């Protein structure tokens, strides 16, 4: 016989032709104890069902002892959706509206998470049984990997928060177990800008090696502040040849923000040469010419590395340094940071203003006429 408390009776597992977990709670409208029953027949009979039911009992009893009453909240809490099914539905939903590279990242995060769930015996457990302690254990385990730097750790954490927010929206769980975990401090990135004389060497190399299209990929990154991945995903139909602009779609943008980008005359002169191609072709495909094959940023990085080796340039000059250089030089020319933020598609003005420290130091130095004493 289960112990009877003043406002509930703990959950018990009843195995049989119809297997279920039952418990009693006070109905606030009548003041009487009322039985709540959750069938578990959908779980395979045997040890799996027994384990599932025991886990469910423990979770329900924990909440009952904390004062929980299902009459006071949505009964959707009782959804027995398993973690396995929840993840599968998450991928199906997200696969329709995220970029291919983002979807690949999701698979990478979930591959590790699924391995963790298997080791913890929670793959087929209800999503609601995954607690804050489980989340803490997962992130601590992840954090011990030597290849996981703070920025990567934070990316995993952000993904898991988004995953469980999806579960919350489906009423499969009430709270996000990853919200109590703090991000790790990330050192501010060193911005290695590419000076004009080095940019000239780089341009000369691509002219001499007859890789002219690559020059315009670099120009779109440096002058228009478009990310390498975004450049490669652009199609001819995204170019407005009349207005001299590129309409960057939301599903191409890293931050899912559709942007309208003015294109300098020199770049438009090149783009106009391909305006008669099939509009569904990528601007830069195989050989960086128009085509239907989607290239990745690994391709541009490989070409960049070959150039850097040939010119014996230091590793600090990365392809992405082109965008950093463009942002910094626009700010130095006096372009308001709010406009640079929009062009660079930064998440906040604070991100853009990180580039202003060097610029501000130069301005202060120019106007600094203070003298400590004569001669100094």
C-alpha cells in the first residue's frame, strides 16, 4: 500500500495487460484525492518498459514532494515523448528552414549528444526526465575534451538550449535544463588586418595565376562585408543588375537576416559578364565560375592557403581577415558604426564597436598635443 500524504499519494507502477503508472493528487475544485494514470504500453514489454516506468515514477514523485499538482498546470507535461523521437522531429523541422552548413552542425552536436544519452541510458527515456543535473553532467563531460575550446563549448551550449526550447514549445518539457549553465569566457579575437601592400601582392598573385573570379570573392568579402559561406551560396538571381545591388536572402545569411547590399562599380563590371547565365546558378561554383554545384568555404580557404604558401605570408592573414580589414577601414573613414553593423550583419552594435578600439586610439593620438614639460 502506498503512503498517503495530505495532498497526494506517490506514484506506483502497475504491470499487467494494461501497464500504467498511477498516483493521486488533490483536485482543488473538490478537495478530494483523484487518481491520475499514465499508460506505458507503448514502451516495449520487459526490462525496457519496467525501467521506463520506474524512471517516470521517480520523476513524478520528485515533483509531487516539491509541491507540484497537475491540476494547476497544463497536462501536456505527461507527454511521454522520448528523447529519441524528440530529436528526430527537431531535425525534420529544422531541416526545412536552416542553411545546409548549419544543418550539418546540428548533426555534429547531436552525434555527441546521442552518444552521451546512450552512455546515460536516456535515449528512449521521456524528454521530461532529462534534468538540470543531467545537463550539468553533459556539459562537464564535454568540457573535459581537449579539442573543445571555450567558443566551441558555448556553441554546443547554445545549441542544447535551442533544442530544449523547441521541446518546451511542443509541451514535452516545462523547463530548459541547460539555462542554469553559464557560458565560458572567450578571449577576444585578435584581428590581424591585411595592409594595402600585402593586399596588392595577393591581387597580383591571383592575376598571374589567372584566378580572376577569386579576386571578386575577396572583393565581396572586403568591400561588401559578405561572409565567405554567404558569398558561395549567392545565385545569379540574387543580383539586381539594374540597381547594382545584391539581395542576400535570409536563408543564406548566417543570422537569417535578409540584407540589401550595394555593389561597387568594379565588382558589378565583373558580375554583368554573367548576367545571361541561368539565374539559378551559383555565382561562384566549380573553378569559381557560375554553375549548379555549391562550393563550401573549405574550397576558398584551400585556395587562400595555396596563395599564402606561395607568397610566404604568415598564418595570421586568414581569408576572414578581409572582412575584419574592411570593417576597420570603413570605421576609420568615419562611416557611422550603426551602418557598418548593418552591412556586416553583426548581432549587436557592441560587436561592431570592438573594431573601433584601434581606430579611436589613432584619432586620440592625432589630437594629443599634451606636453609633460619643455622638451617632453
